[in-house]
């Protein structure tokens, strides 16, 4: 599978609790700190839920 790099580019302030927990589940702790994951359907589904807060790049 391909790997993706996920970076939070917008603040989670004002987001609902579900979106905040999704960011935590992806391993994102701070803004502009990228994390890398395999592009599995589960990860891509989580990214889709917070797509307005993150930037995704293929590696």
C-alpha cells in the first residue's frame, strides 16, 4: 500500500468532539507536525471526516 503524510493546517478549535477525536486517533498532536500512515481504507475514511482541517500528500 502507498503511504500518506497527513499535516494539520487548520485549528481544531470550533470543531465538534468527533472531529477532535479523529485527529487524535490519526496521531496528530500539534499543527504543522506531519504524521505518516499506510493508505488503508480505515485511515482514508478518517482523513475524509477531517479533510477541511488537514493536508494529505502521497509519499
